[in-house]
C-alpha cells in the first residue's frame, strides 16, 4: 500500500491563453492559470458570496501539450488530474522564491476539454499510458 498520495483534480476555466515554451532539451512545455470558484449564500445577510482560487498548471506530456496549444484559449473549461510540485527559484533581485504548481508529468496526468464545440460535442483528452493522449467524442465518454 502506498504511504502517501499526491493527486490533484480540478475543474475550472483558463485565465488567459496557454503559454507554450520549449525546454532546454527541445521538448514542449505548456503552462496556464486555472480559476476555480466556490459560491455560497451568507447565512447572516442572505447575500450571495463567491471566492475564486487561482492555480498554476504546467504540462510536460508532449501529446497533451500539442492539444492544449491547438484547442485551449482564455475562458476554456477543463478537467485535469495532476500532482502538486513546489519548486524553488531566484528572482532578478536574487531573492529566493517558491512556487507551487499542478503538474501533468510526461507520462502521467489527464486533461479533459469540457467546453461545447460548435458541432455540439465536447472533447476529452485521456492519457492512455506513456505519453499517449487521444481525443474522444462526447458520445464515447462512459458517463
């Protein structure tokens, strides 16, 4: 049995278009900000309240990167599964900083496109093993 689990599941909307970069070894890396929101009714005032949480997402899976670059835009609704990773870096002033990100690794992670396409369906990107991602029509989704 595993001694710990590091798994993140989010459904949210992109805050801006994905940023596509190349790593030093030439592989593609996609990053974007994802907003998740929570709404509730304040018991004391009866007023509707909401809170938005922003998550930094980084994708290393080459096939999922290609699909993110092709299909995702600001406002796109997505489902994703990844892992939390914290990295350390220095800013331009030499101050040490920390950033926690949701990472879809090269051979792990899932990303589902939840927006309706103009043809009336949605697309799901499924990681079928080492680096293989395949779009599925909405009719093929088993739920």
